[in-house]
């Protein structure tokens, strides 16, 4: 089992920075139109495991389909390092782009497929 750890995360240019505490035991590869086009690998954390550090208020918002997920992009480099929404239980969650976490070798992960295309 993976170890719970605090990771530093950021967009490509570093304008948006945050910390997320997760164990990376459950990483999701969603096949919805935006995740598949952007190559997102996601892990989900509740608000108490997410800490904004810099630039989070400057991000641009994009919503599509049912408009229940806030896809947030750095206005400078365009990277979506995380998004927000509600989990199946209705509670606020952060969807962290694992590819934006420092020190993570994504080739060592086993992402779970998620069929977001048909939702």
C-alpha cells in the first residue's frame, strides 16, 4: 500500500502552487473528453488535505457538460494542476493532477480506468 505523503504541486510556470496530502493508492485515468485530451491522471482529496500556496485566485475556470466540475487553469501556461467539485457523497473534493506533483514517477503508478465519457 502507498504511503500518505504531502506533495508540492504546481502548474508548468509555477504561478499556481499548492500542497496536497494523499497516498496515490488510487489514481484515476478518466476517459472523458477533457481528461483524455489533456492526459490527466487524478487523485482526489478532501479540503483538509489541500493547501493553496500561490496563484490559486488567478486561475481561469472552465466547465462543460453538466457543469459540476470546476476545471481550473493557470492563465499564463494553461496547465490544469487541479480542479474542484463534489464527490459521490456530495462533499467538496479536489481532483489533483498527479502529473503536476513534484517527485512523482507516474510510470510506477497503476491508474484505475474511469468511464467518464458515458456519464
